[in-house]
């Protein structure tokens, strides 16, 4: 097929450029068709200077009022332009004498660039510009200009020429239509070739609004296929994993029911249901890959413990991995309490352990003396060898990367096969997003909180009223409650983080001399941290000042008041997680979000969401809308791939149909499914091997 000819067949592509393109995953002419514009620039109309808005990229035409060089640390060329409706400054940091000489007062020019708010009104930095001869009209384009993804060493102009040629070839030999025609008909989608052509070169009468918003049917056509490709690839991973061997854990039903009977509470209906899902999976001779989603406080830990009871009863080891030392430590404590009556020791492994203790743990893990091991990511590092690892539990999985998850799993690979895998997350994500992100996992949801929990009542209070908040902490603690005071998160700086916590600690100690106050932050030695947490848990400390190290998992039911400083800087899901540290006991709990005024629009919205709801699913949905899926899923760590055209938020409503289509394609034609994955993800699926 002509489409699959090599790139060097194109005009202007020699071996060197072909090599550069190779790095961008462009191997064949066909691949260029799927190098889709990232966005469009609208040069179809002139925008009046008086109507400019910051952030927009616009085409403007005007007359030079003034051109001057000034020193602002370095030399700047400033060109003031007007079109009668307002004034705009063009700012250049690099310019030649020749360039400078072009800008006479009275010269007419058109320019294109991003509008920013400058010191004296709107400005454009290094705009593209063109000087116009007398009587010449400003030139507008007929159609939107496609902007391709930034590709090092290949300019937009070049990409335009290459895609032009590829589009030309496409006329003779369009790429294979891989969606079943029943689907495209049903969804009223344009053909593949039509969509591709339209998106690379939108016609003059294109629906600009929808194209810019990414909701044009041609975009949706391709987004659908891309989502389908990712979904199929994950499903494939799932199928491969399901075909692996694992030890079927069938014994030990009495141990499980005995354990459940001894718990100081009854399982909720939701916990019961999820436990049954897990036990059914474990009894299979193939590895479980199950994700448990449950809001903060829904009781995921005990569900994991039950799975561990089962594993140990069947003679295999179980490992529980948590993302922070504090949380791992807490799990170790809970598991030790739960398993001691059964005569089972729980081993501990962390990065900061002393050498002797570590050696002892490693030995017990290797010889099978340790049936259960709790730890941080130290669990999957080199030198850790399990005797017979049958179950891996990963708590707060969104904090780990896929690779870490896989590494721990690989630790357990033996002649008996792969270990079972249970991953838990308190970041509930909307169903449609979960479909896309977790298609390689089976999912169970704990959608019920233990009885008697009251929603945490939440208020937002400006910094100026800090004294009132301090007084409130005093009266709460005097009446026997415990409180957290969480200190500002300082981006990327553990040092500043801890200094801020230190400062708040000093301030609170001075204003509340009668309270027993503790401090925990990320820079403390683990033993110190642990002492602080334990003292708080045991009620010896009334007020715990902490950095966001307590964000995940920490469970102290008597704590019923939480103050979060600089709440305006934190993300919604994070605030929800933090707030989840209270409201774990029977007492009515409160959360105070202290903020610095004035609040920006998004920050205001965030705080309002928390005030209005305690439901993690609602919070997640709003977070998704405000921040996008990358942040919510921790994309950077999880290795969730970037999409070329689909957007998980914008196109979420396509997911149910994507899922249905994927299942039917899988059934009808494996080769078609494989072709779709190959087209969008290349030969080496970016999800890596199983
Ligand atoms: P999370 O889902 O946030 O990890 P945890 O497992 O830490 O929640 O549980 C929160 C608290 O609820 C713990 O103190 C736990 O002992 C308690 N808990 C769990 N299940 C129940 C239940 N069915 N009834 C009462 N309390 C429960
Ligand atoms: Mg937890």
C-alpha cells in the first residue's frame, strides 16, 4: 500500500530527517496522518485591540505610535501600536538594528501572538509580525491554522509540508477503516479519511468554535478510535495476566470467618460484598487483579486484612505496601494487633530501618518465617526475596507508579506463577474515567461508610480570623477532643514545608500554653515521627501540628477537629483526603479551611465544593473538571499515556460506547483489535509487558 511507504519517499526527507522523525515515532507516511494537530490558531479574523483578552492568541493590525528601546535588566524593544480601539505593546528581547529600523511611527503592521497583561496594558512578546506597504490590507487566512505537537528539530512549516504530501497520497489510498461500519453509522461519524483531512486542513467554513473546543464530529471520530485503542490494549493486558498461573487459595474458610467474628465491629454490607469478590478471585488458579475503590474512612484496611488471613491460611506469604512510612507503620501496628491472637508475627520493612533489624526482616521474608510483611516501597527493592509470595496488597495505589506495582508483583513470580494482586485507592474516580484508566483491573467499590459516621461539617475562614480558630481549637481540646493542624504545603520543598510547620508549632505553643501539642513532619527521623503519631493516637497529645505527611491513611478516631492552613493552595482531592482524617469516630467532626484572601475563582470553587459535600465521588468529579485527569490519577507517576486527540474529561461520555464496541470487536476479530492498537499505540504498547 502506498500509505505504508517509507518517509524518505517524501519530498524534502533525507536520511537525517527520517532519523529525527523516527524518534517521534513516525516511521511511515501513514503515521503522519495520525500526527494530529494539537490545537488551532485562528488567523481568520482581525481582533480589535480594544476587545483583546489576556491569554488569547490573536491576529491584530495597527499603526505604530512609538518605538523605543528601554533597559529593564536587559535591552527591550517596545513598539506601541494602535488600531483606534486601544493600544497594544509589542515587546522584543532579541532584535537586530535592522528590525528596529522597521518600526517607524505611522508604519502599518499585522501581528500574531499571545496577549498578556503587561505593566502598561496588553502586550505581546515576540509576536510574529509583518510590515504592510501603504494601501495594503491585513492578510487573514481562509481557515484555521493547524499547530502540530512540538517536535524537536522539526519546524511547523516542515510538518505542514510533510502532512500535505501525506494527505495528497491519502486521496489515492485511504487508510483502512477499522471501525465496524455498524458503529460509525450508529454514531453518525464521518469516515476516517474525511476526519483526518478535515482536522489537518479545516476548510474555510469549518465550525471554528467546535474545532477549538475539541468537540467537532471529526475530532470525536478519531478520539473514539484512540480511546478504543487504549481500552483494547489494557484489556489485552488483562487477558494476558488472567492466563498466567497463580496459586489457587481455596483453604482457610474457617480462619476467615473466625477472624471476622473476632473483629470489634460488623462488616458493612459493602465490605462484605467486596470481601466475597476477593475470596472468589483468590480461589482461582489465575492471578487476581482487583482494584478496591472506597472513600476515605470506608474501611478498606480490614478488607485487605481478611484477604491476608486467607493467604496465610493457605500457606503463602502476603505483602502489604503503603506509600508513606507513617501509613505503613500504622498498618504494621493494626495488622500486628489483628494477627497476634492467631500466633502470626508481622514483619516490617522500610528504607530507614537499622541494618540489623533489616537483616532480620529480610531473613524471615526469605525463609518464610514471616508470613506477613508490611512496608513501604522498600519491599520491592533489590535484596528482598520472598519465600513464597502469594498475595500483594497495595494501599493508596495512586501514589505508586505502575512500574512499582509491577516490580512488587515480579518479586512473587515463581514456578507456581504470579502472586494475586489487590490494589486499593481512596481517590474514587468517575466511572467513565475508571473505564479508561483501569481497564486492566477488575473493580469493586466500597460505597458505604461504617454506621454512625456523621458528615464532617466544613467551613472556610480567612486568615484574618485565625485567632477565632485558635480559640476554637482550645475549647475543643479542653472538652477532651483531639485536633490536627495541617500546615501549608510548599511546592517542591521539604525544607520550607518543615519550616512552616515548625513556625505554626511555635505560634500555637505560645498561644495555647495549656495544651499538649505535638509536631510531625517529613524531615523527622522515622522513629521520632512514629513517637509523635503514637502519642497522638494514645491521646497523650491533644493537638497534632503536621505537614501533609498525614494526608493518606492515618486513622485516629478520637480526632474530631481539623484545621488546614493555606487551604487555597491545595487540590480538591488532597483536601478531601486530609479532611478524611477526622469524622472517623462517633463524634460530630469539623474541618476549618483557613485561607489567604483574596481567593481566586478556582480556589473559591474548590473550597465551596468541600463545604457542600462529603462524598468522595462528587469531590473527584469536580476535581476532574477543575484540574483534568492527569492530576487526579497522578498520571506522571502512573505512566498513564498521553492521548493524541482524546481527552478523558471532555470525551468521557464516549467511554460507555467505547467499551461496548471494544468487547464486540474483540469477539469478532482479534486481528482488527490488534490493528487498532497498533495504529494508535505503535508496535510496543506503551503499557509495557505484563
Ligand atoms: P480507609 O478506607 O480510609 O483506609 P480505614 O480502613 O482506615 O479506612 O478504616 C477507618 C476506620 O473505620 C478504622 O478505625 C476502622 O477500624 C473502622 N472500621 C472499618 N470497618 C468498620 C465497620 N464495619 N464498622 C465500624 N468501624 C469500622
Ligand atoms: Mg486506608
